[in-house]
C-alpha cells in the first residue's frame, strides 16, 4: 500500500516505498522550509492510501 504526506503549504507526496517517501519529504522540508525532518518523523506524518495510476 502507498503512503502519502501532505504539508501545510500544499505540497503532497505519495510513494510506494518508505525510502522514496522519506527522501521526498526530507528534500521538500530542506529546500522549501529550511528544516531537517528525521526519517521517523517523516514516516509518522504519513498515512496509508490506495495507489493511483495516471494514464
């Protein structure tokens, strides 16, 4: 099952793997909000969602 994180600024990321999700959350936090987000915090912020396919 995919996981998703929504940021208060409107950013949203959805990924199939924890590693991919954490990578994008940390990159967003660092580049946009000048914050460091530990892996466990990024995963804590995530919610399971159904995977979607765009064609």
